[in-house]
């Protein structure tokens, strides 16, 4: 199978360019049967943010999927989840995410902690290769994206994957109503 493309984003198979991936992403892809369906494309790190990338490549925001990291506490235990939602939506952090994690209050994990614990760069955090203790919540609308643009663990590239494949990511939980 050839690597996915989207508009002017022409990819190569992700594992052919491990230099464009965070080390944890490389490790995860090497152990995942779906890895051959992902492509990677090198980009200017200055346009790594979803809106800038969409503008630079004339892509609709609906082709992007953002991975945000959320945490909350219950009975002294911290509960962390990465939420994968379409870029034209927002994770329902104070509603469904909070209830799914069963915490009183949920908030975005501090950037320095998200970066340190994931081993990924800010602006490049991806649902591939996350820490094992983090849950991975996926909004079902991501699954409807033909080819989704997601982070690669670094700001200088993006991964492209068939959206339906997000449900097969290790640890993925598809949660109806995750984003609004």
C-alpha cells in the first residue's frame, strides 16, 4: 500500500523516515500492525500548528485531528488522557472528558509536563506512542476523515493516516460526544 497523500502533502511511509518522528512514535509504529498505512511529510516547523498548516497547504480544517492532553484527580490519583478530536471541533473537557475520567475537575495538562512525559515536542504531540498509563480517547468524527493530518511527535513533520485507523491505535477508546 502506498503512503497516503492529501492535497499538496505528499508523504513517504512513516517508518522510512524515522528521523521525522519522535523516538516514542518510532517505537510504537514498529510494534503496530497498522503502521504501514501511515505516511509522514516534512514541513516547516513554523507552520506546525493546525491552522497555519491548513492555510499553507489550502487544506480544510476538517482534515486535521488534534491531540490534546487532559488530566484530573480522584481520591489522590491523577488520571491522564490524550483526546484526539477533529481540528474543527474542541474536546468537551469540562463535560464528557471529565465524566469519562471520573474526576471532579479536568484541565489541560501543563505543556512542560505533556512534553516531558510524552517525549514529544509541543505542537507535535500525537496519539501514536503515548505513555502507557495515559488513556487515548478518540472522537468518532475523526474516524470519518478520509486522510487525517496528525502530529508526528516533532514539529518538523506530520503524519497522515486514514481516519478510520485511529480506532485501531493501541489503547484507543472511541467515545461518542467527545468533542463539540
